[in-house]
C-alpha cells in the first residue's frame, strides 16, 4: 500500500527506484550504570586497554587514509574534492591529542574498558556540540559520533559488512556517514533516504556535490528491502510503495527532468547574452574550497561571493591562523584560474555563532555586534585575515569585500587597515597584489541610501538582497509567521537596489547582486530592467538564470553601453 511521508530536503532532485537498506548494525553510543557495575566486577588491565586504544586508533587511521587516497586518485570525478576534504576532517579529529588524552583518562580514572571509555567520551563530545544553537555545529556532532562509532566497531571486533550495490538503487539508512558514502559507487545511487541528518551534515554536502536527491526524517523501520520508493524534494516527499498512478506520474517527471538536465548541460558553453546582445556576468556564490570545482564546471565568470565563515566553524576554539587562512584563499584563487574571486571578510554575529568567537548575548543580534562592527573592535583578528588575503592575492585576481556596512567612517577605517597591512608586508618583503580591489556589501538601507558617497571611496558594490530585504521591511527572513511580508521585489527594496546600481554607474563602479534574488528566475528580467549586469548565485542555478537571460530583452538607456561587439 502506498505511503507518503513528509521529510527534510538535504539535496534537491526527483527519483524513482528500488530500495537497498544500509545495514543498521552500528554500535550505539550507550552506556549505563549496570554496565559500569559489570566492569567493576571484572579485572581491568588499564595499561592493556590504553595500548588497545592506540592499536584501534591506528587501524581506523589506516582505513581513513586508504579512503582518502582513493578520493584523491579520483580527483576528476564530481564530488571527489568534497569527499576528500571531509575524510581529512575525520583524520584531523582522530589525530587531535585531546581526543586520545580524554579516552585514556577515562579508562584510568573511571576504571572502564576501552569500549565504555569510547562511549562515554563520545557522549560528552556530541552532547557539548548538539546543544549549540548553530545548526552547522550541531551537524558536526554527528561527525564525532560517526567517528567514535568507527572506533567502537574496531574495538569490539565488529567491523561492519555493508551490502554490495550492483545496480541503480535508492539507499536507505538510519544514519549515513561520509565514510559510508565513500564506500558506495555514487554512480549507482539514484537517491538517499535517511532517518537522521541535516542539510549542513557532511553526508548531505557529498550528496549535493554528486547531485543525488536526499531526504531525511523518514523512519528507518518503515522501509523494507527491495520496496519501490519515490523521492520528490520539490514536495519534500518520500513515497513508499507508490501505486500505479504515482509510479507513472514520476516516471514521466524524471524523464522531463532528464531532458531539462540535458538542456542545461548544453547551455554551459554558451555565453550569457540577452536576446538583444547585452553581455551579462554570471558569478558563483561558494562557501568552501571544494565548491570551486562546481563554479568551474558551470563556467562561472568568477566568484562573486566566497563566504569565509566555514573557517571559523572548523577552527575549534582558536581563531583560524594566518597560515591556514592564506592556504585557503590561495587555493580558491588558483582554482579559478585567473578569474576574479570576491572574498568576503568574516561576517560574524547575527545567526552565525562559532566556538572561537566570544559574543555576548544580545536581545537582537541581527541589529547588534556583527560584521565589520565586530571586526573593527577586534583589530588583531581583522589584520590577521587581511594579511592572509593580501598574501594570497598574488595567486589570482582578488577582490576583498566587507559586510554589514552602514557608515562612510567604517569603510575609511577598513581601507586604512588595508594600507597599514600593505606597508607591513612591504617592510617584511612579503609579496602581495598591488591592484587588489576593495568593495562593500550593500545589505542595509543605510548603505544603499549613501551609495553615492560610498561609490567614491570603494571599487565595487555587491548587493546582499537577503539582509537588505529583511532590514528594509523589518521582516525576519527566518520567521515563518511573517514570511508573507518578506518580499525581495517589494517596491522599497527595488528602489534601494536601483539607487545602488545608479550610484555605481555614475562613478563607473562594478555592481553585482549576490543575494538569493540573483539566483531566482522570477526576478531576472526585473533586475535587468533596474540596470543590473552581474548576477552571483549558487553554481547549480547558473544555467537556469542563463536560460532566462538568453530570452530577455534589455530596457533602459544604457543598453548600448554593454552591447556585445
């Protein structure tokens, strides 16, 4: 009998196929007093248990290294870079001296065997992270839990045997780790159904990089081996045992989507020209080094927004060092092969909370100590990031962008910091780019209203329509109760966008929109009519927007200025 279950979309797409269940024999991270009592009644050799941990750790390290080697050797495959980076993060967690110290300390102080020590340590680690408000950090708790599950499997001698996938299928699991994903042929995965997992989990990131539809929140016990299933992320739906009518509908739908995919693939090499010959730039918004490959694959004209906050998420309790930041920025610039890369400085605060950043509790953090406000009050952090950026600038075409601007004074202070860093680098004989452009985000009404003045002191503008909309309309973009008030094309928002574009034209400064509005086909013609000639969006939306541009016509007096020669 057909059963429809609403779930959480982790990776977009529609698929139909038979289910293969991922063996649910993982060791649960469970420890009770009764187990402790059993341990106390048993002779415990603490030294032997500590030695056993080191052997188990080495075995897991060897397994992870083997998986990493496979991912690196398959670097041309889609998603391999994401997979390799995630495995590296597991290896980094495993090699953390604190982890070994905590496990060994648990064995000796609590007088428990290795399996119990691993369980207790895992519970402590995952609890500390799961209670954090930030969703990204909550998902990192799963990484710790899954790594400890690997350690427990090896410690108990119960290393799991997984099903061998030989034909296209939908994989169903209670929880699927990135390590599990590494051992599956992604070419045979039509889709993934899981009971647990969030959109920022590493497994979801891998699924998106391979364009595999994935939905979570589906009870594992409801699923049976070889049952037929449908995943429809447009409707946030999983259909188990679809009836004939449903199966027929989705067979047609998947055929349509395949044709659409082929059409978009054919657009990749086309230039983004309007029907009347105006050239439009289509840039990529990315949030990690691994996403550079997606921007390149979609032939993005450059990176219009590189979010650096992931460095804060991965840094632990210490602010990311200049060396680590430099390596990241260099990799992005090199990956884009000379095309411009706009890197936004850390946008701290608001809904972004990180262990290495200590923020006071605020009544309204979106109107509080965030963006450049925080960085200008913490100049050591600001200068560390600027040094790393300027040092990396010799490896490509770098544009530095500052978020959350409201005054000229903020911008002048930031420009002064850049000049100071350049002088320091010059004295130290460290090379840096001499022609790095510096711009600001226009995401507050204040910035838009003084765009004419800001245009005289910066090189470019990037309009962040997400925040600009919520600040202009006093409508929290994350509040479902007032979602109907959040309208990017509200006349007031459009007027601020027009003012910014006009200021850019007046002073011959580049203007781009990097908010969600740029990647929504419903707004493409409207933005073109406002005079916008650069759109920046998630790489997956580039061909969708290009399709709209190819059939669009420009209205306005400046049409001839941008016409293709």
